[in-house]
């Protein structure tokens, strides 16, 4: 049985996939350093790009996650049991990473702790400022097929937050603020029984600094320079003009009879083309009329966070949102037009490739029948 369990619970858009890449690539070296990161043999099934333990957690907590159906939870029950058997198979320290755990409510945290059964469970949270996290979340929302504007997205978040702490803590649908209200997040896991809780501030760049802080938080400062380090950060986000184009494409796709699978395929082709071009336009920034509100939210959350037992690893100023730092101008019509042209080229390339394949199939059929 593992005598010490470290839970890395995200939050989303805070470098979790990058850290998981480092953990997976250095799993053997980590064992020698005294920390085991279980990598399931079937981790590559589905659309995952890196080994983590999120899907396994669905098998235990199921519909606690608003996006997980009862059928999906049943499908992952065996995955959870396999992971639990691995955790309990030998003594020492085990590290599990699943950013979705940042959204679960107190009752689900107790279920998780009871299932793991270890006396010493530490929680590690990676976090960004709201000024960085919310634009990144919105563009991910668009990449997932939505069409809502950033202003409308923020309006919805404001309405959710204004319902109060009790609503955030108890309503299953308030999962975003359960994760991104850092004070509430730290208090929830600490009160539930975490033996130790660390908040790692995400510096943005250079990425290896995030890993160094993570290594410190899990008690492996000597592993600050792992044998293998990914060359690039995972999950490069979309820029402002690219996100606007993709949102418009999503709206147009909704007017068709295409399947969800085909729509996802189109978005993936366009996104890949976007990320390969050298000049992509400016990043997404908070609309001017929302900046003071975000600054107020940020200050409220940091005050609440500093009142918890959480240890801050890194610079707490990384978590503070400063409206004066938002110097990036909005996308120009020319930038939007160039992004639109890239999207058109991406789809044209797919269509031309498909035409070529179809032509070759016809030629092959002709030869086989003559």
C-alpha cells in the first residue's frame, strides 16, 4: 500500500498537460528518485495526448463531473480499479494527476480519500491569474464547438459567481468557480483532510520554471532538471483573430446537417493549420469593460487564499491580475482576414487530398475490373 499519495489536481489551463508530459517521459527516473507515476498500458486510447489519471477518476466519481454520463462512468470503472490496485500494490510515494479533480465537491473529495485509503495524502494545485486563465478557457470553449462571444462568456461567469460561495460549493453546475476561486479550492481540500496543500504559481515562461516549482512542491528539488524535458509546451492556444474565425465557423457548421464527429474533424484541421503558421496575431485579452471586475475577483480570491493553510510555491504576484498590464490591442480586420484565409486553405488541403485518394481508388478499381 502506498504510504504517501500526492494528488496533482490542476487547475485547467495552468500547465497540467506539460507537467504530465514531463512525468510520463521520466516515469522510470522518478521511481529511482522515490516517486511513482503510474502509466496505464492503455493510456493512448481515445483522444488523450498524454498519460494521466482523469479518466480513471470518472470510474469512481462519475456524474460528480457535469460532463460525465452514467454510461461513461461505468465504462471507466475498470480503469479506476486498475489504478487503485496499482496504488495499493506496493509501499512508497505515488503521484496521481487529474485536473478534473479541482471541480469536485466536498462529499466527492471524501469518497476519493476513502477509496485511496492512505493516511498521508498531499494535494498540489497549479494556478494562473484570472487574466490569463479566463481568455484561455474561452478559446477552449470555442475549440470545443461553441459560438458565444467572450463578453457573453464573462457575463455568464459573473452571474454564477454572484450567486455566492454556498452555491459554488454545492451546485454541481458551478464547477468552473469551484476550481478557479483559489481560496475556496484550497479551503475545500484542506478541510476535507489533505495532509499538506501547495499552490504552485504558473509563471507562463519559461516552462521549465513551472517544472522546477512542481519538483519543489512534491519534495524532489534535486529532480529540477529531469532527464527528459518536452521541447514545446502542450496545447498551444488560439490567438484572438483565430478564435473569432473559429467561432464564426462553429456558427456556420450548426446550420448544416453534419455530424458532431465531422465538425470536430473540421475544427482539428483548421486548428492544426493555425498553429503551424509563424505570424498568428495577438493573444486574447480581457475586454476593457471587464478588467476592473476581474481585478476585484482576483483580489478577493487572493485574500481568501492567503487565509488558508496552503503553501505558496513561486511568486504569489503571478496570480494577481493587473488591468494596466493589458496593453495588447484588439485584432485588426487584416489579422482576422488572414486567419480566415488560413482556415480556407486548411479545408482546401483536406478536400484536395480526399479528391486525390478518390481518384486513385477509381484507378485501382478500373485496373481490377479490366
